[in-house]
């Protein structure tokens, strides 16, 4: 609770003070964190603005407030009899889905990359909010690592024991259903559609349907990855001339500037990681049809591939956050301006669809 409270305080500080400033030829521009969102919306990139607002401001705040609330509820229940409200149960159900979309740490890396990109062109200085945000990002990551959703569920709504099930029972036996949100075990019943503990809709194990969904999401990401690399990620306008740059061209520019580590970060996050993730997921889904009967060590190998791809996917959003910061900061009328290109939305969609595909994939298929 202490880390969550401190995170909220630093978030407020990140929003109310200047974030950074940019100056060239005597003309300066200063922005707040929220103006990065506002500028994308003003330039008719509402989808990117919404993504930025949700991933960096709203969802982290929602997560932190919810964590504080639930730890207060567990403290209350330890002293008095208390039944969680439907609202509390609903919010707790959403937190496991919200957690992967908290991208404050990715945004912070994106800000650092954007600073290096424009430091050769003009003077850049960081405001109070930048340092507050850096602390905020670290506190959010720490809070996420400490929150135990299973512990909260057990404290608020203890698991209901079933005498007819035995330890070590497998889902292949089809004699029970396990809630994918709270972990409650239910006896198998054709009429059972809702979890008795958290009231979420129960999903029976259906590998064919699950694979159809994740393949569709992955194929959508693969299709969108083509325009994401062919079209400009952003346009730079200086003294009346405008020039677009794709992801690869941006990497080449950074390399020519001598910013080799940053160029490698962008190359990894925007090119290698998305491609590697799509190839790994395609291999995993294709192999899922033929993994039946594999020994445990082979199944573990597939599971490790899945866990790694699930973890690294969000880091591809770095390039989108770099564009958002540059667009908000570099708006010096008549001298220099940066605008988002059509590839920004396509690339953001690639990241989102690959994340959804990995999140929806039922890893039990590996063990069937």
C-alpha cells in the first residue's frame, strides 16, 4: 500500500509541473506530460492519444487506487465481518487484465530515446515532472511486483473446498472446471456458466476455438506490420521543408549520429522483437497441434517460449512513445516541427494485437 500511495503522489507531480523544454535559435517550447496526449489528439491521432493516456496515466492510476482500496478492504475484513460488493469483485477481476497494459517503464525509456534523438538539434532540459515521472515509473514497477492477486482473493473471498475433487486432478479428465480469473474449482456441469466466487463466465477447455482466435489476432498483426515498416513513422518539418522517416530510416539516422546504443535499442524494440514475437507465436500455435504426448521437459520448452514472448511484447511500444514525445515537444512554428506518420497507428496496432494474441492463448494446450 505504501508503494502504491507514493506512486500516486509522484503521478500527480508528473502531471502538474513542466515535463521538459526544447529550445532552438532563441525559440523555446515547454510541455507537461498531459500535453503529449493532447498534442496527438489535436493532430487527429486520437487512437495514439488514447493509447498514451490509458497506458501511462489512466490505467496505472486505476491500478494503484484499486490496490490501495483492496488492501484496505483486507485490513477491514481481518477486524470485522465484511462481504465484498459487486463493484469490488468487478474491479478485482479487471486488475489481472489491466496489469500487462501498464507501460510507464516503457514510456520512460521512450522519453530517454527521444532526448538523445533531438539533443543534437537543439537544447533540451528536463523539468521537475520528468524526475517525478522517473520515480513514479520505478514505484509502479515495484508495486506491480509486490501485489499478490491470489492473496487478495483469498482474503476477501476464500476458496470453496470441493470434497469430490482430488489433488493432482487434470483438466483432461473433464470432471471439473477452474475459473481462469480467481482459480475457483467447480464440478463439471453442462448447466454451469458462471463462477460461484467471482461470477465471471467460465470457459471450458476448447483448444480448437482458442487456436482460431489467437491465429486470427496474430495474422492481423502480421498484415499490419507491412504498412508499419513501409510508411513513415513521423515527419520532420524544418524551414519549410518536410521529410518523412520510416522505422529503419530512424535507426540509420541515430547510427549516423553516433548514438549506437540508442539505435540498437530502437532496432531491437521496433524490428527484431516484433518479428521474433510473431515468428515465435506462429511456431507455438502451429506446434500446439502436434504436442500431444510430449514429455514434460519438451512441454516446458514450449512454455518458456510462450512466457518470453508474452513478456517482451510490450517493449515494442517504445517507438510509439518516442514519436509522441517528439511530436508534443517539437512544435516551433516556422522553424521546426514533428508530426506523426501513418505508420505510427499501424505499428501500435501490431503491438496490441500480438499482446492480445499471447494473452488469450490457453497455455494448457501445450500440456494436453
